[in-house]
């Protein structure tokens, strides 16, 4: 799967960055995959591993009720919601936490971690539903819940 730079610093190994897939569809809705790299030792000086890379799924249509809050929270409030590009919607929803993190790795060798991420991306394309069926927290929320922003016991039962 090819990824396109979404946000962060071009010197991503020292500062971190996000990449985005092309628009994908599971038959019911459109979604994008976001890969985020964080240099953990820039965030927590004595962290034992240097890099953390996660794979998340974001669907603006599934999380539409949280889009206004996400836009306001990220400081993008001056522009009408209809004028946002898909990439901007994905960036604010991901930053706001309305996404399903379905895979993550940590380590000190970026190339090795990047290879693991790409191996996993190939699997995700074929097994998307199975990845979202997994429980992502101790309350029992699945990836499907996270995509809709229905995170927590009370929201899961409604």
C-alpha cells in the first residue's frame, strides 16, 4: 500500500509524522489508513525505545457527529465544515482521537519497523473487518466503536 505524507515534520525521524493511504471502501463507507511515527525519546527523554509507529483507521462519514468538535479542538474553527478536504478531516479526527488504532510497533531500528508496518498494511487490506472486530480496550469497544467515536461503556450500550 502506498502512503502519502499527511502532516508533521519532513525530518520525521527526529520529530515524527503522519502518512495517509488513498481512500478505501469496505462496501458500507469510505475510510483511510493513517500511519503515525512518534520519536518517543523526544517526548519522554528516558524512554527505552526510540520509535513508535501505529496504524489507525479514520472514517469521516462514520465519525461525522464529532467533526465539529474535532475541528474546534484542533484550532481550525474559522472555515466552514463543508470546505474541508478529506485529508483535513482525517487529520483533525485522528488528532482528536476518533480513530481505531489497529496495530503498533516500537523499537530502535526505523527501517525494520517500517517493514513491519508495510507487511501489516498488506494484511489489513485483505482482513479489514477482522482487524476492526478486535476488542481495543478493556471495556470491550471494538474498532467499529472507535471509528464512530463510541468509546466507553455508556456509549457502547447506546
